[in-house]
C-alpha cells in the first residue's frame, strides 16, 4: 500500500552518470565565504586558538613527527612542497594525510571526547547505499567504519574528500565531491547536513551542504598553512555525531530500519513516542540537496529499542519533510481549516449552506458528530525539529564551480506560470541571476493514522470514480471554510479501507500549500507553489523523470496559461478605412488582471485526474497515445493540452477510449464545457471574490459523478495499470508514437 506516488529524479541510473545533471541542478545553490568565516559558522565546532597551538606543539614533539620547522615556519613533514604529477599518482601523494589524521586523533583535546570517526584514503571502494544507482567512489573520507573493513557505507561517512594533482581537473573533482554528498543526503535519513573537502594540489576547499543552502570556503594551502588543516581535522575527529550532521531524534538499527523519536504531549504530560520504519512508501531520489526532501514511511509504534509495543499495534504513516522555517505545518493548517468549517456550520443562512444542504451528504450530515473529519487524513502526532543554519551573512553567491565555460544567464524575471524554461545545453550551465533568499528550513515529522492508497494507484476505474466523488465533498468543505487546496494531484487524494471487502473512504492530504482564499492574493506567477513546480518541471527535463506523476499533470488550465479565460469579443466591422486609420493614436491595452488561484481550480484538477485515469492508466494503445501529448511533466502549456480544455473532446475521446469507457466521453465533455463557461463568466462579471459564485460549479461536479454512477456497472470494473510505468513504455513497439 502506498499513500503517495513514488517519485525519483535519478531513477536507477548510476549516480556517477548523473554528475553533470546534479551539477546543472545545484549550480545556483552555492555561496562562498572566507576560510575564517567558514570555520566559525560551519565547522562541526571551532577549536580554540589555544587548542590548535597545543596540538601543533604535541605533533611537533612526537617521535615520528608529522610537523617540522622550516625557516621558522611549521610544515607537514610529507608536504614540504605542494604535491604534483611529478611525484607520482594521486593516492600515494595524499596518503600521508592518514598519518596526519592519526597523529591528531591521538592527542587529547580539552573538553572534547574522541569520536568514532577516522580519516581513510579509499580510492577504489564503492560506497554502499540502500538506494538504487549508488556507484560512487571517493578518494578519502572521515568514516566510522572499522579500519579493517573493505567496504564503505553512506551511513558512516561524515565527510568525503576528493583530490586531484592536475589543476585542469578541478571541475571534475568538484562534480565527484558533489555527487557523493548528494548520495549521502539522499540515502541516510539521519542527515541534517554533510561536509566535503576538495584538494587541487595543495589548495583545500571546505564544503557544507544543508537543505537550505550549500557553502564553500575560499581555498587555502595546507602546505603553507598546516594550522588550518589541523584545525579542520580536529573538528571532525572530536565532534559529536550531532555536530557532524546526524539527527539525534532518529536512530538506525542493524537492519537499516529507522526509529524516529517524536516528542508528544498527552493530558498535559510530556512523553516521547517512538516509531520504527517497516517499509518505504515514497522516497524521492533527488539530484539537488536543497529543498523539502520528503520521505514517506510505513511505521509501527515501538519502544526506544525498536520492539513493537504489542502484536496488534496498527501500522501508520510517517512523513518526514523539510519545510521553510516560516511555513505552517500540516497539522496547523488542518486545525485552522477545521475551525473555519465549524464557523461555517454555525452560519446556517449562508447561501452555500442552503445550496449544499440539498446534496448528499448534506451539510447537516457532515456536521453531525464531526463526520466531516473523515474526509481528511487523521493526524496522530507531529513534531517540528531542527532548523538549518542561517546562511553566513558574509557570503557571496558562487557560480562556475562545475563549468569552465561562461555560464548562460537566465533572465531575472520570467513568466513562470506558463512560459516554461529553456533546457540547458550540453556545454553550458545556466544560472538565475535573480535574488535568492536561501531561507532557513525546519524538520517536520507527522504521523498519519491510516495507511492509505493513492488514487493514482487504485486498481479500477470504478474505485477511482468513487474516491474522486468523495474528494469533491472534501473540496466542498474547504470551499465552505474559505480555503483552497492548490495542490490537488493523484498522489495526495488518498483512499483508506478497513478490509478488502470494505468501501474506500477518501482522505485528503498534503495541505502544505493550502491557504485561505483572497481575491487580493498575489499573482500565481509569483506564488512559491508555482515557482517550486517550475523548477520541478525543469528538473524532470534534465533527468529520467518517467516515473513522476507530478502535479503539472493536473494543474488547472488558467494556472498553466498564467491568465484568465475570457469571452472572445469582436469590435464592430469598420468599413471606413483611410489614411487616418493608420495615423490616429491607439488606446492602451487594459491592465491584465492578476491571476488568483480560486475554488474552481481545485475542482478542475479532479477533472484532469479522471481524464488521465481513463486514458493513460488503461492498457489500451489509442488512449495512451491520446494522453501522452496532454499529460507531461512540464510547466509549458502545450497546444494539445490547451485544445483538450478549450475545445470539444467528445469525438477524440470516443475514438480513443476503451469500449466500456466510451460512455464517459459525453459527461466529461459536458463538464469541460461547463468549466470553460464558468471561467469566462467569472472574467466577464469580474466576480472571483463572490464566494457564492462557485456554488454552481460545485453542483456540476456533484451531479457529474452522480450521473456517471448510473452506468458504473458497465465501466467500473475496467482494470488500471498500477506499475508506475511511464506512459510511453506502455505503448507496444509497433506504435507510431514519437
């Protein structure tokens, strides 16, 4: 069972083959700061000057000293001059770093405990991982693996190291280091942040990656400034696991399962609850460290050691995500929506109350015993965890880390709602010169009470129709409360049932982007939800995103179009054409109304989901060919998708649909026409802010599902593909589909 569609940016492709894609996607995430500022702001901890001097003294006095004095200056014994190609290959040239690290580790540091990590040179060892496509090798690392171990595991790598003797290989070196850090952050749930070190001959650069930003230091010479490298090694060898980026609220057991600790308050008493992962429901193998990095797990409540509390303990769902620090949590948003639904129930003279009381379920039915809550996923517990470090105030944006070619700058402003974005060329990395906030992020863990199935994974058309008809009720409740969801997709309309013989009950989820409706709201072109999807779509073009059933598939037409639909108006025919016709002034165009996400947009996404279900999810070549031009992971509105919504689709659907589904073509067309008509009348009357003006479109969707339900016996059993295969792969080789 899975309450969300599995999404992956990397697929099963080896991560070493994705290095160019990773570099393209992370080009704009980096800033640079001085070595001193990096050490004070980003190192696990900053050793004091006295501690560093004491360490230097101890190292110099050792019988086999790694430090010597040359012309009054301290130098590493094995690095009196920068290593170079003339000295041999990379591994022998840098292997003395192991001796330096061992020497530092052997000297106590006041107030600090030596940790389990050691520096290791490991050029030919593949890093083991629980995720597909993990084939990275690193030149060196700080690891807690047994020194005699022949393997490396991402869970035990605190910092990776890449080095090159040839200055011309700096870009290659940077890409290798970055891909290894991406693998670590993807694979190990416990990582809040991670570190890297790159060396070109003697020039050392320090790297830091978190979910809000990535930072590098200005390079320094470890030959001329051995004290700086000593300070860095001290920090990694004497830091706590938490200081190295490991989350103390998550434990990893020997089998690779995770145990989450969730602080909870019950009856005024504070206590910790523990949940052990039993299966991965959704993990997004991202090619970019920055962002939400949502993970969804099937879990069971347990004691701190991981033992299940009781044999009858029900399975639950845990979502682990990094939200912007200022964002409301899903529990907070759901609570506000429920409060506003209750307020609506109390005002029984509202036009919406009177209109919807005639529907089934009626408003009074939904109000009774809080029955409305069953349409939303149950939140059992939640927790706001650690925050990312704020970006160093002394830093500057840094480009050209992964390219020797002059970058192609994107325009500082773009119509992100509809124009799409050019795909970067093979030889150039693009970057956005616009301002970037790099806002801090916070961990958010939420426990859901039911293990659900996504509507995009249900096995028959009838089941999908049943659940979508209930989703209309959930959206009706949000409409009555004055809220828009703004992220309706096949992955966040969930279904739950107690047994295989029980009916499905919808569970609306993913309220992260929901907000109270306001006609004075910002233009959707500047909406963080839309901007986020803009980059998701771009990433899909750069990687193997064939498994994604992303929100762009179901995004409302006006949102993709970035402007309202309106009636075409023709001026009176002008039969008097003379010289003055072309010389008189023309009045300026009327100001474009800012596009605001409204209640009909949520409903329209339901229509797209149902159309996608009966075309792309049915193993029937004509319908798949029809759907593959309409449903794409792109923010660019294609002519095919535009025509599908603005023009009649009756003939096209009857031609392409599997025989039992043909009778759905006419009702879908009528609903499409009703939506277009409603959009145009909204524009004509300029009444988007009139809440009661959306009653009719809600009624239309209610009666649409009621009407098609009459013939459900004919088409309801039609089987659906649930393998998450890309649309194109379902078409037989004989197809002429491009």
